C-alpha cells in the first residue's frame, strides 16, 4: 500500500525592505541580493520548471552529523520516492514597501487536501502582505507531476492592489459537496488591521470555496465583521465551517443555509485556542484547548453545534516529559480512529518545550500521554497525518524554519509500538544536490516553502 506524507518546507530568508512608494513595482534591494543568491544556488534552475523531479537515494537515509548523538529514533532501510517541485510565483521577488509595513514572505500555512477522482493535491501560498497581497491556491497533478498556481484570491474578491487584503490561508482546505474545496482567508497585519485599513473597505476574513472541476470560486462573504481566521475546519458531513479568530472569537457557519449559527467569544472562563480546530464528524462536536490564562492546566473545550453551547472538559493536555510544562494543542490528526481517538501534539512558546504527543479520546473525555515526538531540541510540530490503515502517523518536527537543525526528518510514528522511524532526512540532501535548504512544516499530503514554496510528495 502507498502512503502519502505531507511536508511544509520553509526556506528561511530574512528580508529588510526600506521605505519606498506604497505600491512600487521595483524589487527591494534586499530582494535583489537574495535573487543573486538564488541564481547561484538554484543549480538546476528548478524555479523555472513546473514539473517535479523525482529522487530515491540512500543518501536520504544518512544521519546528519548534528543528530548522531541522539537516540530515540530508527532509520528506514529503504529510501522513499520523493517528488520535488517549486511553486510558480509572481512576483517571486517582492517589491518595496513603505517604512513600517511588513515586506512579506512567500510561504504556506494551510493544511492541504487530495482530490482522489482527479488525483490532484491542493494547497495554498501567500506572500504575507497586507497591502498589495498575493494569495493563491496551488494545484499539483500527481499523474503528470506538474504544478500550477490558481487565480489570485484578492482579485477574485474585488480588492485592488491599493486596498488592504488577505495574505494567508491558515487552516484546513476541506472538500464538501463533491468537488468544492472550502477555506477561510486571513489577513497578515497583527494583531489586527488599522482603522485606515477598514476604511478601505476591508471588513474581515471571508469564507470561500473553489470548484476543482469547473475552476470557479464562490465567496460566501465575511461572516463576522472585523474578524480574520487563523484556523478553520469544515465538518464535511454537515456543511458547517468552524473557524477561530485572532482574539479567540469562534465561528460556526452553515454553508448550505448561508447563515451564522454562532459568532463571538466563548463564555467566561473559556477561550478557543487560535491555532487548532479538531472536528469529530461522528458526533458533530468541535474541540480545542482552553487558552484563557486562568486555566493553568489547559483543559480541553468542546462546542456542540446542535445545542449551540460550549463546555469545559475534564481532560487536560499532558506535561512535557522534560520540563513538566504544558502548552496548547497545536496539531492533530484529521479523523477519529476506530478505537475512538485523535492524535495530537502540544506547542510551547519557548524552543524545546513543546512536542508532547498524546491520544485524545473525546467520547471518554480522557488523554493518553505518548511522550515527546522527537529527541532533538526543536520539536515544534504543526501537522500530523494518519495512514489509511491507522497504523502510522506522519509528521516533521521543528516547524517554522528550524527543520534543517533536525535533518528535516520525515518521521513515521508506529501507533502500536511508539517507534519513531525516520523515512528520509531531507537536509542536507536537497541542499547538497539542488541548493535548497528544506525547512519543514508538515501537512496532509505534501507541501510548501518560504519564498520558494516547494512541493514535496513522499511515497512509501
């Protein structure tokens, strides 16, 4: 049986952009410098190609020097076949912005999805700007091994370059109603847009769908004014979009009726964590962890869309095996297993303090601690993917630009034994062969990178 493992790959390039005219098309000086580095390092001119290269090498199984002092993982005996392609971007090198504006960085934050009838994988890419932003869905054809970016989303919503817009898709891409791919948009100005931004006509993040057969987008509008959506999931049995805003505001939206079921903050003593949205499609309940500061143990919270009520559960996140500290749930598997659990992982604000794996049994309101996801220092893990037979969970530790410190390790976790097997070390392999540093930020099927968004598909 073939398994697919998704990987976010972030190429970390720090940019400094001096003040210039607001909508200049002139490439920033720091970007010109980066362009020269890219020209030197991109040995095979992969950024100009839309067809994946395919590798299978024993060198992928060589443990990097920085990891040879670690134990707690094994290495596969046979390397996987990897498809590697650069997302086509325009403009690849970003223009200048005025002083005080974020210059932007091409990357991906969404959880992708695979449409089996056409054997195509969908993800997203954005430049992280809030003025003159560029935001696209990305389509990878696993049969032809080719990739393309789909039409720019802000333009579809009628926002011109001079208007404030959305620079990210930061949650799950979910199929519902057959070939309709649903998602929410997210602005890139923190903590929120200015009054001037709102006066430009920007009301907040939108709910949208894209038909992968007809190529048509549909905009469901802004469900809650002045809220934008850093995380979202669709209940694909009931047609309910769940989303959470930057300030913990919660949304439940019925896409069939085109109406809001709930929009606002949780009751006193509860706040939905802004980076997770676990949906149990068997029951219809949504779950997260409680990010209110007074809940030092960090309990799970539940939303019942039928009763339209929230509940604080008895279950709490596990403590870090080393520091004994706790953190919010950052990632989880997509569906509940036959045994009744989701696998999750916690995150912490300081490096090395997150990465605790656990099983969450929502029907039983209990947690089973599984220990650390990785023996190295960098354990921030932003996505978990379950194999179809529920025997393995796949992930890449050290998200947000730290992956190369841990060899950009593609980990296969054995659910029965707890063994952590590395299927491939993507660093330094892709750096030495192609000039690309692979920073990992895993996902459902394959994934992308910073400023050069890379799609990698790992096949077993």
